[in-house]
């Protein structure tokens, strides 16, 4: 259970860094500062993803106790062909494609410190990090428009 608390703490720290890096987007006083429908949907899905993931992660740690860890968890992802198919897709996407996408596309749109989304995905969930990236991207586009960029 200690490892889950450490992960939670690191997840909160990464989220706080995300807010610090993007504080200009979350301050009021600019045209379009309120969340759009798309942005709200991304936040909702992100929170749903992290809550669902943490529910199952807690069950995993409680079930496997001392065996629980990254290596054991990863092996469990491949316990049958169906799980392996979905797991390899998640691993490739989260480990390679998501960081590549955010670190190339984010700066093009004006987002800063885009490495934070990958790190967030390690401590929260892939869905949370991706939802947060899409919401920030949506907000950044509106901010750019309001600034005449």
C-alpha cells in the first residue's frame, strides 16, 4: 500500500507542476478563459480514468501483497492473448507514441514542458494524462486566439 501512496503523491506533484507550467492558461481575465464543452468533457473522462485505474490498482496491491510491483504487474498484463493484445497496444502507445505526440505537437501549439504529460501518465493513468493534454491543448488554442497569436 505504501507504493500506492508514493505513486499518489508523485501524481499530485506532477499535476501541480502541470498547473504551474500552464498557469497563464488557468488565470481568468482573458477572452475564452472559461472551460469549453470539449475541455470539460476531457476533464471528466480524465478524472473517470484515474479513478477507475486507482480502484483496480488498489485491488491489485491488496490481492498480490508482497508480489505486487512493476515486473509482476507487467507480467499480469499478458496472462492471456486477449489481455496481451490490449496491453501491448497500451504499452506502445503510452511509452512511445504519446510522449512523441505531446512533445512534438504541444510546443507547436504553444504548450510548455510537454514532458509532464508522459510523467503524469506513469503516476496517474494514461487516460488522465491524455485527457489533461487534450484539455490543455483546447485551452491553449483559445488563449492563442485571445492573444492574437
